[in-house]
C-alpha cells in the first residue's frame, strides 16, 4: 500500500512546492518592481 502511494505523494508535494515557490517569486518580483518604480 505504501510503495505505490509514496512516489505519487512525493510528486504531489513537489508540484505544490513548485507552485508555492512560483507564487512567492512572482509576488516578490511584483513588489520589487512596484517599489523600484
């Protein structure tokens, strides 16, 4: 039971982390551009 679900769980977590990092990066860039301009 654990063997098949572990890779899927890791993939899901990885995708979520990528999405969160992308959102934070986009927000940070927007804030930096806003403060710079």
